[in-house]
C-alpha cells in the first residue's frame, strides 16, 4: 500500500470514527444524562480563562449563549479533527505492520486517550445531568468515555480495513482497485448515518438547551414584590441544564467533618423547615438590568445539616457542588447563619428544573453565584478552597452593594406637559443585600436635589423593596432622573470607584425623560 493511500484511508476512517464517537457521546448524554467532553471540556477550560478575558471573548462572539454554542461546536469539530489525525497515525502504522491487533490499537486509541482525558478532566468528571452523586457520576462518566473510545477504535479499524482491503489477486500479487468508489460509499454512508443521527440528537438537545432562557431578566412595569416562578431571572453556565431524577439524587455533607451525612430528598423534606423570602441578584447585573428577582423559599438551615456532621477544627469555608460540577464557596460562619438555607420549594412549588430542582442553596446578602443550584454536596473545607467563578478571578468581594433601579417610566420616554402635570408614576426596586432598605430617594435634576419616594413593598432585611413616586414636572424640559437607596444600616448607596467590576458594579441608575 502506498504512503499516500495509507494516509488518505486513515484520514477518512479517522474522521468518520470521530463522528461516530461524537454521536455516541450525544446519545449517552441525551438518554442517560452522562457527562461527555462535549459539555465538560468547556467547563474545565473556562476556569483557566481570567474573568476579563472571558467577558471580552463573550462580547466578541455576541454573548454567553453564542460562546456556549461556539464551545460545543469547537469540541465536536476538534473531536473529528483529532479523530482524522489519529486515523493517519493508524494508517501509517498499518502500512508498516502486516497485522495490527486489537491489543495494539486498543492501547493507542482507547486506553491512552482515556487516561489523558481522565487526567485533564479530573475535576469535572463527577458531573451527571440526571443527578447522580459525585462519586457514582465519576464512574459513569469514565464508563461513558470508554464506550465512546471503543466505538472510535472499532470504527477506525474496521473502516480502514474496508477502505484498504485487497479485492483481487493477480499472479499471487494483491491488487486493490482505486479507493475512490469505496471511499465515496464509506464516507457517504458514514456521514448519512452518523452525521444525520447526530444532527437529529443535536436538534433534540438544542430544544432542551438553556439558550432560550439563560439570561432571562425581570424588570419594568411587570415587577411585583414576589416574582412569579416562570419569570424569575435565570443564569446558568450550562449548555443543557441538569434534569435531576430525585430517586438518583443525594445530598452529601462531607470534607472536614467528623461524620459524613447523606440525605435523600424525603429525608431532607422531613426535617423541620422554614420559609424565608430572599432576593437574588447576579454579580454581572448592570445598573439598569433585571438579573434580580425575589421569591419565598422553603427548606432547612444549612447550619443544621453541618452540625449533624460536626465540622472539624481547621474548617473555615464550605464548598458547594452542583450536579453540573459547578462549585462555589463562602465562609463557614455564613453557612452557619440561620438564614442560609438548603431549599426545595420556591413560592410554594417544588423548585423548577432551571432553578435547581430538587434543592439549591440560599445565602442572603451574597451575589447569585453563591446560591448553588442542583446542590449535591456540601464540602466543609479549609480557608484556601475556591469555587468555579473564584478560580476565574471574580470577586474578591461577593457581598451585594446597595442599589436601586427605575422600572418606569422608560428611559428616553416623552410625555405631554398637560398629561404630565396630572402626575407621572415613577417606580422601581431597591436592594440592600441582607441589610434591607429603609429609604429611597429620587432626583429629577441629576442629583442636585432629592425627593423621598414611598416604599410600597418594604420587603424584609433579606429582600428588595418596591418604591414609587408621583412626579408632577413643572414645565416642559429634558429631565435626568436618578434614584438612590439607603440600606438598613443607614448607609446611602454610593459609587465605589475602587471596586473592581469583578466584585459587581456600583453606581446609580439614571434615566432621561422628556416633557414636551
Ligand atoms: N449549579 C449551578 N448553580 C448556579 C449556577 C450554575 O450555573 N450552576 N449559576 C449561578 C449564577 S451565576 C446565578 S446568578 C444564580 C442564578 O439563579 P437563578 O437562575 O435561579 O435565578 O445561580 C447560581 N447557581
Ligand atoms: Mo450570576
């Protein structure tokens, strides 16, 4: 066999084998919730990208959703490409040796990649989209990888043999007809079945994907004291969110504890519960944005679960793990606070899948990231422990600074003076983390003078407040409206120039209103 022929046949069978392997991964993910490199490769890589680079990359590709699609797309392409390269290697080896046995190709195309991928993906192997606990999820992920690599190896070897099999013997000489037709047949069928099937599963997964709701905001005229569940803002790092099967799911309390604990959902629900209204806000929420919502949560204090496990000396933080390999930390002291909860109900209903079914963490006063969804492990850790976004470089401050927002009127809206003088309803929200809101003021002259707004929904220390003001502009003009809030500790909202954006924005929401 000529060198060129070995390379050509290797390339084609390798690419098809990469495609077959990708389809096997898609099937495993779709049918059994198995974590595959298609999703967790991106999880693993993203912690190496610093927060600023991450944001600028996100801006360049047109948002988080596009970045996720680009991520999965690149992994799929990468797998086919690496498959093709592997195929060339195989072709060159097969050309030299008369016989390449399974032991040989199995080591090169199953065991070696398995070892390499397992080592690289080690921190995220414990992912499972139907909610298996981390230990079992790790085994399942490794089994899934093995299955996918076996399909790769077999497709490659059999494909290569099919392409290069001698079909005629003339005078004891092997003679292979030109490869063209067979290659066309093999490539065509491969793309038809694997590509077509893969595209079908991709479409099904796309419908389940988070693109339709990731980044959903809650703001404007519709805002009420309690956010309806289906309008609650939503942020997720995932391309496809977990859909946890409650019978597979467990909550573990482990790490620096005397006695590890494991809870089934029923056991968790049988513990004495409390309900607590708490507002959540994303660290990346802009001053005018709606990545902020309020709900009534029901669950158990995290401190109760921790006490049952008895933290050991040296314990300083908790590191929380979601079934999606998301992690985050906060101080043990905060975890012990009676308002820090593990909740399973939201506004009287079981948590929706996208909000963390069957259980999530509520940690008042901290940014949304710390409210880990699909929680499966509370790890008691030392002071050095870090989470997903902390590793990326977010923070160091994760405590929500006081802020306020206009929900109406719209920025750049115009009113006729006659109508305006009867009163324009100006309203919005104000949020002071876990310090509550005691006062909201509005300025109609860009901060020169301030008027006291009415607190229509004062909320609690742990929630936002809804405020309003009946504004009667005196004349036709362009007005710059500003709002500022005072928290429960008497601190007036401020613009902290020193605070890095990685610890959340501070400042004032301003809108322009024209009275004609
Ligand atoms: N397991 C897990 N928990 C998570 C996230 C995630 O991607 N995975 N996203 C976090 C972020 S960035 C925010 S702002 C909140 C959003 O919670 P919500 O979607 O219920 O509003 O969840 C946090 N908890
Ligand atoms: Mo967030």
